């Protein structure tokens, strides 16, 4: 989750995108596979289910408005959280 936030969600905000397209999740998973040979290959159902969970969490914490439009929302992150190096 942290890597997805750091790489994908951050890039969407940085480039002033207004949404977080769902297709970015399987692209991210594929990118991870290319970086780490030891990463297991998940079937499509597993990848999609994990994506469902990730996007639900993003909705619950306020990064996206809902899981239909995936519209990004600005989020205030406390300095204590920002000080953590994940």
C-alpha cells in the first residue's frame, strides 16, 4: 500500500491529475513484478481483489471521493505521519 501511495498516487497529484484510474493498479503490480523476480505471480482475480481493497482504503481515508469515479481529493497529512520513513 505504501509503495502504491508513494509511486502512483503521489505522481497523480504531482502531475495535477484529477483522478486515479483503476488501470493504474495492475500496471503497478506488473511494475513490481519486473523489479523483483521473487514476487509471486498473482492471477487476475487476486490482483483485482487486492485492487478492490486498496481503492476501498483510499476512499475510506479520503484520497479518492468514491470507488466509481476514483476522483482524487487533497488530503492533509499530519507532520507526525510525514516524519515516519516507511
